[in-house]
C-alpha cells in the first residue's frame, strides 16, 4: 500500500492504471485505497509545485514568527485557528523555541504582506509580538530544487 | 577527445601481446561509438543507477578532503572501512570476517574479480560460469591464463545456472565456479534451492566459488542469498561486492573482497603491486554509506521496482516475451519474433526509432535473441521508449 502513495506523491497525475502496473496491486484496489485516503484526508489535495518567477509572476513570501499567549483549555489551537483561517497564511506551524507559531505568509507585494501582518496578525489579542522575515530566494520546496539539479551525467551505454 | 588520424602512432600487430590481441572487443564499446553520433536518443543501454550518490555520502567525502585525507591508505584499505564492513557482513548475513586479514578494499568489483582470478588460476585452469553473464567474467579468466567454461542458461529456466549443468562441465582442470546473481544482463536471481545445490557441488569437487553480489541489495519480492552463508562455504567462497549499485556510487570505484585469509592475502599481494590502494576519498565516502541507515537505499529499491513493473508489462504489451527479472535493474526481453539477431535489432532500433538497447549477444552466445534494457531511467523516458519500440515491433514482427 505504501508503494501506491509513494508513486502518487512523486507524480499526482499518475492514473490508477499506471499505479497498478507499478505496484502489482489490482486497479480496483488502487482506486479503493486512493478513495479511502481522500475520504480520511490522508490525501489532502493534489497540487503542482510551480516556480512562479519563471512564469513572470511576482510573489512575496514571508516567514513570520508569532509569539502568543496560550489560552486556558484550548492551548495554542484556538489562536492557531484564528491565524490559519486567513488565506494569506499559507502554512502555519506550532514550533518550539523562542516563538510559538511559524506562519508562512504570501502576498503579491511586500506592502500587502506588511499590511496583513500589521493589521490582521499583530493586533490579535493573544499575539504578543511578531518578527517578519521576507524570503529572498527559494532554493528548494517540498523536496524539489528550483534551479539546476536533475541533470544526470551518465554515458549513454555502459556494461 | 578524438585524435586526428595523423597523430596516431602506428603500432604493428606484433607489438601487442597475444593475450591482449586475442581478447575479443567488448560488444558494448562498438555500440557506444555508433550511438555517440546520433542525437535525441533515449538510452536503455546504461548499466548504472540514475540516482546521484546520496548527499550525506558526497558530503562526507568533501569533508575528508577538507580535513586533508588525500594520502595513500593501507594497501588493504582504511582500518575503519574494513571494520565497518566486517560489522555490516556480521549484522546482515551473520558472517564473521576478520577485518585485518579477510577483507580487502578494491577499486570496484572489477578489480576484485581480476585479483581473484590472478590469485587462484594457473595456466589452463578452468572456471565455470553462466552464459549469458557480465562481460568481464570470461575476459578476467582469460587474462589470468585460465579458460572460461560457459554453462548455457535459458529463459525457460529463468536464466538460472543449475548445479546439474555445472557438474556436467567439471573436469580435472576445473578450479572454480564464477557466478553473479542478481545477474547483469538478465536480472535473474537464484531460487531458494539452487545455492544449496551449488554449494554441495563445490564441496564435493573441492572447487572455489567466486560470487559477485554487487546487485545483492537490488532484489524485488524475493530475498538475496549470500553464497558464503551456506554451511561450509565461507572458506571456499570469494565474496565480491561493492558500493556502486546499492548506493549509486559507480564513479567512486569502491568494492571489496571477503574470503579466507590465504586467498585474501594472495589477492592483497597482487593489489599492492598493481593498485597500491583504492582512492582515499572513495573509501571515506563508502564508510559514510555503510554507517547510515538503509532508508535511502530502500527508497531507491522501491523506486526501481515500480519502474521494473512498468517496463516488463510494457514489453509484454508490445508483443515481446519478457522473463520477469527479480533483481538488478535490467529487463531481458526476447526479440526472436523479429527474426533479427540482437545486434541487427539494436542497430535498426537505434537508427529507426532512436532507442538504444544493448544486444544480448554482448553477454555471451546464449544472450543471442535478447536485448538488455535498463529501467534505471526516468519513467517518462521508459514510457516513450516503449512507445517507439512498439512501433518498431509492429513493422518488423515476423511471427
């Protein structure tokens, strides 16, 4: 079963028929396993990793450290939910160390990100402070290297 | 790279030793030259992983250079690598080798094979091996003055060498059996019973066994049996292995030989005069490879397995009968329905469809009628190659 999802994680466009060939699991069982994983939200979504800069689109990303006051009974979860419901918050993690929430904020311009942090994030009652780090360059995302990589330097025929 | 004709020094035939001049040229080399002149070729003719060496291994080698490990090592290889190998063989196969006297680090399995032959063969001694087999097996025996004796293996018998067939060819001059399973070029592995039978035979006739297990980690849905683990075999087996295939480290050229003290001692003597030691940087990298857990190797194996299934099914779908390879990263489909020889097939396929495969005949007479196709190639390339080959078969199919 792990093989099915490993194949899918590598290439989400793979069809159940292709996965069946690759794993030796019958097509019907592959379909069933994928469906169940989707229902259980083990598979959350199928997405492409896109280098927007190559498509001429600007995107500004910032990693925002957020220090918060945990609340009685709900700990960090309630404030995390307040944050992750904003579509600008692309990823939200609870982290150990000097701050509590690590929030990856996306926007079209620096201004847009700055406004979101200063007008939406920072004023939240439980938020004690924020530190915003703008991302200058992406090297690797979800295991994919943005520039270079990939090229294999093998001779065309070897014994 | 290529020199102009005029810069060649004319060497008369008589300058070359009989041994070198009678050695047949590698069937692969010829093909390589043809291929280099064509663009847009998808090559299934490659004999190495398409993964780059895992970064933690490269990083360890870089670090060793920064620390100044640029000198010779002990002839036998660094004590740390030999000790780690001894631990590895113990934990993986419950085999105990003394790292001081029973393990030798070589420049790939290729050097180990050469050393083994030089260490054990007297002129005229015979070494029995399967046909088809890796291109260097017969050559290494001939170069050491021995005579290769080939045992035909067939698709019907899963390209497995059998003890009965070996026994038919044993003479007074037989010194050793040389086997390499999982097999390059067929992808065959030995079944559960065969190694035991071969071991019994070797003991009965007092033969050595040279076992090239470089593809031992790359098996699918089956277990690899290390020949030396069978009762009484540790003493008479020269176990050859290396880092090239399992850890995607072909270019580092690090292998090893493990066996009894007498044989490893003789091999070490030759190695110290001819090679001195394997590259220090490569040994540092190999040490790191062994120390890490198996997760990266396991992930590569699962990845090969998925592509293996795609390729085998693909061949069958286009009408080629294809034995199911259970090891290494090769499929070995039969091309007999085209009526062509493997060489004709490979050449025509390259010219007409720009797909490179290796003619099975490069690996021995019994490889005639087959082609070796490597599935350590990206999935889109495998699929495109299968599509092109499908068109080719449609045009040239005779039966």
